[in-house]
C-alpha cells in the first residue's frame, strides 16, 4: 500500500506540474503562431506514441503522448517537432502560405519567443494572485541544508533551525539573514536560533568555501541553504501593488538563477546543484506531502520561470537557438544555409542530451545520498 501512497505523493503532482508548465509553454507558441497566420499541425503534451488525439476545426491535432517529459507544437511544413527541418514538398501552393518555414524572420522570432514569454506571464499571474489575496511572501529564516565541512556544520547548526537574529539584528526572512551575514566584517557571526522549544546561541566563524574542483569562493560563507517553503504576511496588497511585486519577484528569481549559472560556468559554484526531471519529481512530491497548495503553486511559478529562462539560452534546438538564428537572418537580410543550420541543430541536440544525462546523474547521486543520510 505504501507504493500506492508514494505514487500519489510523487508521480501525480509531478505529472500535474509538468503538464501545466508544458501546456503553458507550448500554448504560447501556438497562440502567437495563429496570430501570425501560421497553421499548427500538432499540439502535443508528451512525446512518443499517441494516447489520445482530437483534431479541431482548424486542422490542429491536439494530443496526449506516452512519454510525459515535455511537449511540442509542430507547425505546418515542419519535418520534426523542433522546427529544425522542413518537409514542404508535400504541401500545396496554398498550404505553403501558412507554413512556418515560409514566414519572414520577424514572425518566426515572435513565435519562438512566445513559449518562454508565456512561462513568464504564468509565473507573474501566480504571484499576482498570491500577493493580492495572501499578501507578500518570503522564504522564512529556516535552515534547509547544512553544507559538509562548512562553518555552519562546525558551529553545530542543524537543518530545521530557525534564525531569530544575526549579530543582535532580528531577521524575518532568509533574505534578511543573508544580508546581515554579508554585512558582517569581523569574520565571526553571532546567531540566535530556535530549535523546537530550545533557544540557542551559536558563534559561527565565516570561512571561504572550496568547491569540488578546488576553487575557493571570493567571500566567506556560512554554508547553509533555505527550505523550500514560503511564508506570507497575511496582509493583502492592492492590485497595483500586487502587480508590481509579482513582476519584481519574477525578475529577482531570474537574476538569482542567472547568477547561479554564471557561478557554475566560472567554477565558483559546484555543478552538483544542476538537477533534472528526477529532482523536479522529488521536490514536487516533497512539497505535496508536507506543504500547502500555495507552496506547490509557488514552486510551479519558480519552475515556469526556469523553464522560460533555460529555453532562451542560445543552445540550438532550444528556443534561444532559434532566436539567435532568426536574429542573424534579420541582420543579414537573408536566410542561413539549410545545411549549416542542420549541422548546428545536430550539435545542439547532442549538447542537450549530454546535459540531460549529466543532470540525471546528479539526480541519482542526490537520491542515493538522501537514502543513506
């Protein structure tokens, strides 16, 4: 019976999460394509064998497929789901007017940006509804994970500890906690913590953190992460205030993510934090088991931002790769050679597969460590 409960807690929330985000992303492509006069041949949630399909009045085949790890919009005349090849020899002269490949690069650019843009709009809408009804949210000053060989571990700080003050300054959020840590210039931080009913005082000596490649961080760190839950001040914001804050929150998450990616690329941060599908399933299950629907919605918004952002990276096959190609064509005022594009997309596909394998390896390693911790 326990396996059935695990399916309910991990598989179902994961499928709901991924299904909604994929639908939002692909619907962005679909809607902009329709506005640009491009016919959509297929709209699929998932890959592989079709489990269900229904063709609408415009000729678009809406379907659910067997492998629920993504989705695609295939436009008229596309030879594959990535729009990296075309097969227009099968189209009539009338149909070719509605094929994606025959549109000007400005329309193509708008269509590929539509997916990531809708992921961002979805996140902004989720945050707006939360801020307008529940008030401003923040990550509480609760310790999630304590890094091995860190200053926090040496001081005896444990996961679940709530930080009450830093150097005598009261903190109400994890962001405030990090800010006060950064403001410390003595090298020794005085923390007041709550562990259950117990009040603790810890003296933490900041020290630089060394990653797995032997690189030392530029500034001393405590070595802790936050928990994956949020708290609200329960004071509903005005509609205008909620709108501004939702856009600001989306920008903050984007900036933080980009900073983390930059740190990984430069070696300042370890790549073990790079996760994939398995990590998403694990986190969505953990949140559905222990937290509220609001936490799940916040997690969905976070992933929507990440999905939109990652798709804008200039990697061939991803939307960002198409953006680069269509931008170059706009600047050159001519199309890039089809053979050259084919080689570029093959390279991008190989790179994407390699990243997926690496992320899955990290996920499995993480699960093994979690099982034995």
